[in-house]
C-alpha cells in the first residue's frame, strides 16, 4: 500500500542540529522531499550562526553534541528567538531528558531511535501552530 504524505507549507525552513552526519543528512533529505528547505549544523555554535543569518521556522536538535549541546542551544533560542519551536531528539536517559527538555521550553521531544514518519508528524504539528 502506498502512503501519500501531505506537504505542509506554513513552515518553510527547518534547521537540523545533529553531530551524526548520516542521521543529519537522512533527516534533511527526508524533510526536503515534502517541500521543506532544510539547513544542517553539527553543533549549537554552528546552529546559532545560521540563526543569525537565516529565517528559520523550526529547530530540530540532538541533545548530545560537541562544543554546545542541544539543551544549551534550546535555552539560547528560547531567550533570543522565542517564536521558533524547538524539537529535541535524543536517546540518552529518555524520561529524565524529556522532563528537563520540557522544563526548559522544548516544544516537542522525539526519542531515538525514531521513524522518519514520526519526525514528519511532529514537524507538521509544529507548522500548524
């Protein structure tokens, strides 16, 4: 059975922040298939540089990364770009990390490993808000 995916265009530009290049590229390619423009960054510092120069509608970030982790990145985004939703992705101590992420302002949480269709559903729900 072929499943048709609806493209949600209210969000144009997604920033994927992930230090695992293969996963970052996979997420970017998958979201791009649905009409999203996707930029990638390998850590929080690179992400902040992109946020300074680009209009970003959603940030998807891993928690564990070199130089600046996803929680610190999210805190800065919520202080400086409060209108940008942040989706946290991690496989580390899922329940505790989820609670901390929500306390710090995460708009959504996805546990690794995840299915790409679950990622799309979360992104689409953020775009509808």
